[in-house]
C-alpha cells in the first residue's frame, strides 16, 4: 500500500545573485508517496536540483514546512537533520563519483568505513546481495575503474541503498549514460520504487525517461506546472 513519505507545504527558496534576491521555488505544495517512481521534470535552471536538495534535507528552504512521514522536520538542528537524512534517504547523482582505486565493495560501504568503527558483516552481506541483484557480483572485489558508466551508476545506486532508505533521491541519474545503460538504470530504479515501503524520486530534463514515471511532475517557473496525479487533462507524451 502506498504511504505518504514526504510532504512539502508552501516551500519557497530564494537565492541572492549579489544584490538581487531571486525566488527560484515559489510556494510549492507536494506530497510524495511510496511504491512510486516520481519523475520531476523541467528545463535546466528550473529549480530541480534545488527542490531535490530541500527534499533530501541538504538545503534549507527560505519558507515553508517539510514533513517526513507526518513528522515535521523544518525546525530541526543540523545534527538532527543529518541523522534523519542518514536514516531515511539515499542519494544518486548524475555521475556515479566512485573512487577509482577502491574496489566496488569498498565504494559501497565507504561512508560506514570512514566512521572508523568496524563495518558490520551484515552490511557487507547487504552490499553483496544488492550487487547480485544488479548483476554485478563478478565485480565485487574488482577496482571500480574497470566498470562501464552504466555499471558504475548501478554501484552508486547500491551505495545509496545500503542503509535501506525510505526514499531514493536521484538527480539526473541517466544524463551521462548511453541509451542502453540508461534503460538498465531506469529499470533498476523502477523496480526499487516497488520495494515495500520505499519510494524513488528522480529529477531530469530529459523527456525520453517520462514513460518510466508512475507519476510525472513538471516544474515551470518554480511552481508545479503539471502533476499526473491531479491533472488528468494533459497527455503525458514522451
Ligand atoms: N547556491 C546558489 N546560489 C545562487 N543561485 C543558485 C544557487 N543554486 C542554484 N541557483 C540558481 O537557481 C536556479 C535553479 O537552479 P537548479 O536548482 O540547479 O536548477 P536545475 O537543477 O533545474 O537545472 C538557477 O538559476 C541557478 O542558477
Ligand atoms: Mg540540476
């Protein structure tokens, strides 16, 4: 059953370009549900990364409230936000950003390894199971530099899933990929979005990925211009 994961109420974001304050996001109201691949689309500069960063508690909004599973987190301290972020979110970016000299396994558990304590074997087992799931088991102990860009991106997705997050937040994860790798990554994200209690949000400027969306939201001028969940009068053309 789909559940509410994230709620945005009147979220606005201003950036100042020197002297002038510019409103990039204008009073957005959005509810994000589990069991869905939500695609947020818009041209370059429309505020997609800003919105994703606010949703992922990386960036503070200028106005508005944010709820995670009914709990308001808008006034949390930096430390509290970091804890909520670590427990609930996984991030995937345009470039996989793996450390080339480290093995695939080491890349996946790097955040935990950097914390100093011994990485529990359960975490390594989860990494192995994710890599098997993504068809990458033969590369577990190989250096990540030998992987193709599509394989690297799947490793980055495994890394984002290692803490079993509620929500996977992906910023243009297919933009740097050829169409074949892009299809594999999109299939993977779609499948992950159907896992129990999980949701996936992907922002993109690429209309070719729209057919993968369970829900398509278009950002125009810092506001929701179209939402397939509520607007039924527009064709969702690829
Ligand atoms: N830290 C920042 N300081 C000032 N302006 C910013 C900052 N981050 C983003 N912007 C501006 O906000 C707008 C939206 O940016 P962004 O969210 O990155 O768009 P998108 O991801 O859709 O390409 C752009 O005009 C960008 O220049
Ligand atoms: Mg962006």
